[in-house]
């Protein structure tokens, strides 16, 4: 699979997919459309809690500060 199966319902992706910020673009290409999609902390959170995390939680589990 070349894209995360949660892409269309992922709040992070929806909110930041058009960002020009390199840090965010990097997360998207590495996780949402890349080899680390199965290591995404947002995905793990959803599995553990049964609900989606804040849109501002990044795939590495940190909250977005000023990077994106
Ligand atoms: S942030 Fe995680 S859950 Fe959301 S689309 Fe990217 S890889 Fe999938």
C-alpha cells in the first residue's frame, strides 16, 4: 500500500496536507505516503483509545508547535 488507509479520515492529513512547511511535508511523505505508515503514533492512539487524536498530534506523537 502506498498510502495510509486512514488518509481520507485523518484530521492531521486533512488539516496539514496543503502546508508549505517542510517539517510537515516530511511527515506526510514519510508516514502518510511512505514507509513509516505502520509506525504512526496517531494510528496507535486511535487503536488504543478508539477515537482519533487531536488534529495537531503529529505522526511521531508530538503535538504541533510552530513547525507546521
Ligand atoms: S498521520 Fe498517520 S493515521 Fe494519519 S494519514 Fe498519516 S500515517 Fe495515516
